[in-house]
């Protein structure tokens, strides 16, 4: 007998492993039209079934307004460089608060991948050294370290996932005294797996290795504490869960390891003071990475995005969206799909495998006006609800998923 959406929804509360979080969320009114009171700020919520925020998170109206105001100011009364730098420092402090860091540990880059490139370059790899990552990492790491393996002789070691997860146990056999760098994505873009960071940090530091994380799928999705996690450095673009735009990526570097990261470019904006006719002192804080003109428009938008997250509460966002992800996970399994995200995972990303041809999948999604990510040449679908999504959105998607079996 075929499994219907009605059967899925009626089975959800009784499924084994129903999480405490989901139960609490249900009691609190998960099925309410707009539990966080934000849906009206997201125009995309009125146009399609959008469950693709791990790809690009839609921008709320206050962030749109901040971008428009900046663009209009440039046309009518351009903001002075001094004012833009002061705004940048204010946003730097906002972001530092978000991740439990100090403002002097935050620099600004242009993209997430730039952070890992800075870290990798600073390791000064020689033949016999190794880098340890896992197979759930982002594509940049494979491109970067494969190239460095050819040019420097460094060995790339990749930990395999077990059941869609990678823990310190999988990484430990690969880390030794020649490991210069351990790098993971805090949350995997592939299946949403959320790493337990502290054990990995302790493993890396026990062998004298630097610990880097790609935070783009984590920052803004749930509360982050870089100190508790033991992270040495983290970069995160702002066009996903931070609700911002493109062209700016905050770069956290733990104060104690700042001197380990070397500069390869120089400019006027990371000069702290001039100490002679042709002699300059560069900032010793993470501001040393702000060497030239930033994408100031996106900086202003990031400030608005961070303010929005502060008002809503990242802890509330986590509670809401993780409950949606767990609801989705249970429903997909009831429909018989192979869900590649570990059960009980605490991110808002869920991935599952499909057997239909990619063109048929794309047609079905287009016909139902559903936006999710189709990955791995059409064999995997990634669904990622955000703060504006609701339980009704998840139930609608489960109806869509029936047509993908």
C-alpha cells in the first residue's frame, strides 16, 4: 500500500525517536502561521515554497532598506570614508558579540574561501606536512589543498563520514606530529551535519595543529561561541544565515594566534599610524586584514542583518528551525526516502537521496513552485528551512516529496 501525506503527518508524533525539542515546539504552537513573527519581512515567503536558505538566504525588508539607503546616499550625499569606517567598526563589534569574540579578533574579507586561503598560506607547508579535513567539507578545500599538494608536497588527508557524520574519532587516526592544519565546516553544506567542535579543537591542539572552520552554514543559524569551541580562525560570508549580501565576510582570528597568520597584501586602511616619512605601523589586531576599501554597502546591510538577528534571537531561530528540520526528517523517512542527514542533527539542513532522473526532479519542483537544492548530479536533494518558514511549509514539501518517490 502506498504511503500518503495524510499517513506521514498522522505518524509523525508517534515515530520512535521523536525529539524533546520537537515535542516542546509543538506544544508551543509550531503549527502557528508565523511563530517568530517575521514572515511579513520576507517577500519570498509570499511567492513560492522557499526551502533553500542554505544556498542563499532571502533578505528581510530592513536589510533591503539598508542597502537602498546606502545606494541612495551615494547618489545624493555620499557617506564619508570616516563615517563608513566607524560603521564598519560598529558592525565588527556586533558580529563579535554574536560569536562571543572580541572586536579586535574580527577582520573583514570578501568571501569565506579567502579565510581558508589566508590560513593555508600562513602554514608555510613543506613536503612531509599534512592537512586533515573531512569529506563533508566544502569544495574550496579540495581545490585548495589538492593544488598545494602538487606545489608544496603537503599531504591532504580526508576523514570519511559514518552515517553522515564525522567526529573526532574519525579524524584522530589522521592527525599526527606533522599535521599543520585541521579544517572542518562547522555545518556541512552537503547534508547539514553539525560538528561537535571542541573535541576536534582539542585533538588539533594536542598535536600543535591550527584549527580552522568554515562558518558560513553556522553563523546566524544557531548561537555560536568560538571560545567554547576552541576555534583558531573562522570565516563566514554573510549572504546566508546572517541575512546580508555578497562581498563581505567577517574573519575571526583568536587573539593568541594572530601573529601566526601572515599578510601577503598591503594597503592604506590597515595602517594604524605613520611613524616616519615612509614607515608605517600596521594594526596588530584582526583589523590588519582590512587592508583596502571594503564593500561598504554590504557592511551596512550586514549591520542591519545582525540587528535583525538580535531582535528575533538566534536561540529562538535555532529552536524553531531545528524543530522544522526534525519534522521534515521524520516525514521523509516515513515516505521511505534515504535521509543522509543524521537523525537528531541540530542544524536546519536536511538532505535525502532520490532515484528519479534529474530533469524529472527539476520539472516537478518547478511545477510545484518549490525551491530546494538538487545536488550530486540529481541524486540528492537538500532542504533548508529558515526563520520565516513554518510547519505548514514542511508539510507542503512532504506533499511535493511524494511526487519524487
